[in-house]
């Protein structure tokens, strides 16, 4: 959020939908359980200000239907202000969002 910008070396989380299948079966349209992990089968790359890294975790969000949480550690030198962030799975890019950096 703009009022709480991220800082370099921080781990940030982003939400996504339509990212792919989970390694464990998930029933479409139903919430996942509040416990356990439903990791995605395919690797997720996250690009922050042109720097691409593999997501630390990419899994279904607990207690929600169709929502995935991606976590990535910010690396390198990042400028202050709003920077671009996007996810890529199987060479398909998400929409680009803005991430506030302090």
C-alpha cells in the first residue's frame, strides 16, 4: 500500500488468480482449508523493476477459492517510488502492478 512502502531486501506478497494448477487436488469453486499447503505445479517468476527472480512461495491462499499468494524477496538496488511488478508462469505475464518502495 502507498502508506506502507516496501524496502530493499524485504519479502513481499502479492495475490493472483488464474496462475495454474496446484500439486495437491483443489476442488474448483470451493475454499481451500485453513491448514496445509497447496503449492503451484509450475515455477513462478516475479519481475520487480526489470529484475526477475523465482517466487519464494507460490501457493493457494488458505481459506479462499481461486486465490494464490506469491512471495518474493526484493533484491538488488531499487529506486524509491512506485516501481513495476509482475508475475510470469509458463511464459505468460500477469498484468503489471505498481509496488511502492521506500
